């Protein structure tokens, strides 16, 4: 048995991308390898339905911040706790590791999800960029090994931080197992009724920010022939960019064609399964977990031909230049016009998604852990 520590702040406090990654990874490891002890370090705990399975039961051991400087506990103070708990390997699940861990005799791994702040610096305040750069650079240089969640991210790490390629291993993400559970037509209809949605729609899921390119989908819808103009259901949170898209929708009088929905996570599989197409024309992603959720759930995927998205989507999704709404529209029209094409994309997409099954990725990760531990 080994004692493996994790930076679990996002696991317990974030209920979107980084949190979902952390929960899925630790759950998959514990399910496949229950003989090890998984020590989860978090500044604090608060109640939420998504974390209940981690509370009060082996093989999980939860530790919260100690000492007078709790704001800096994950950065420095955690080291004494790692020693006290005799942790043999530490995995920073989101871009950082404790300062000085390499001097404690505890091997460490860090997961780097993306370097978006390097590609789009204008999207981040100056101070945030400096902090991210320090944390990422320190973690890359002082960890024993780096996990990149895609080949695209691996390439960025090597180029931006001058890291030897052999120090970076690619281990893809898995999505929550609930996306592989097929819901009955009755269940799907109940979810649609809950959110007052039509039975046929296009779907977008993700943050409503500039690089995710929701506006590109809306502009593509204008190019569709009248008989194929299905409404677009949008699930995600946003601020200034969301208001920009809504202003465009109002100018074009498309309010009835674009439906913004605040959906609960447990309803997402049914909403994916009922969609005619999932559309995700982001201009940059570390991986693109909504693409995998869609492949597992059913609807064919239209996504971008840049960054990591071809890796996430596979050879049978429809790849487009995200800056060209006409290309997005061409994919929508082709899929909506051919049930044969749509059925083939669904079947082949599900086959491709098997590469990202939790047990497959847990095995890859455990082999990396054991190599360092031995």
C-alpha cells in the first residue's frame, strides 16, 4: 500500500472543469486501486452533493488547513502535514505544487491543463498573469514529472517553459461515468419539461467567454436554410461576453432561437442525449471535456480543428475553422440533412470515447505513480 497525497482544493470547491477533473481522477484511482491510501488536502470543507462520496470513508483521508497562515497553507504550510502523514507521492492536480517539496524527499507530479494565459494574455489581468506564470514555471521545473492533459498542452509546456519533452507525459481526461448512462425517452422528456425546452435543438455547453466562441455558432445559424433552423440551447455562465452575444441576438431578433439555460449537473447527460448536434467551436482548449461528454452521451460533435480539440473529438467528428461561421453552418447542415451521417458519427464517436474510459486512464496514471514510487 502506498500513501498518495493530492491537492484537493478544486475537488471540494470547484464544480466545473478543474473540479470535475479532480473528482473523476481520484474516484477512478480509488475504484481501480482501493489498496492505496488517498490523502486529500483542502483548505476547508463545505457541503455539496458532488463531494459526498469522498467524505468519511476509506480509502480517502481528508485533511484541512492547519496553522496560523491558512491562506498560504497549500503553498508552504502543507509540507509539515505531508511529512506527518508520511505521504510518499504528491500530485498537484491543478498547475501547482508546494514550494520546497523537492527538498522534503517527497516525489511530486503536477497536472498542467492549459497555458491559455500565454496564448491570450489580454484576457487576463497583469497581476494574474504574473502569478500564474510563477506557479506554472515553478511546478514544471521542480516536480519530478508533469502530466499534460493533451499533446497540444504538452507542446505548449515544452515550448513556453523550455522543459525537456521526456519530463512531460500525456494522460488524457475522463468524464464522469454518468455520461455513459443512457436515459429513457421518458426521463429525457421530463428533463426537457423541467427547463421548458423543445424536443429538437442544437447544444452548446461551456463557459461564456470570448475564446469559446459562442457568437460563432449564433452567426452560423444565420446561414442555415429555414427548414433546418433549430433553436440553440446554451448552458454555461458568463459576464461581459455573454452580454455581447445577447446584444447581437437582440439586434438580429433571434431571442426565440437562442435559449440560455441554467441546468443542474445531474441533468446534463439527458440534455446531451436529446440534442441533435453538440457544437463547440472554441479557438483554444487544453482538452475540451464537453466534447468528450458529448461523445459519451450521443449527439454528433462539431468542433474546431485547432489546439487539442481534434484529440478530444477524434477522426469522426466534424472539424471546422472556428473563425469561419460558414464552415460551422456547413457542418450543421450536413448532419441535420442526413440521418445516416448522424447515426454513423454517433456510433463512431462512442467507439472513440472508449479511449478515455476511467479505468484505462487510471491504469496509465498508476503506472506513472509506481514508477516514481519504486
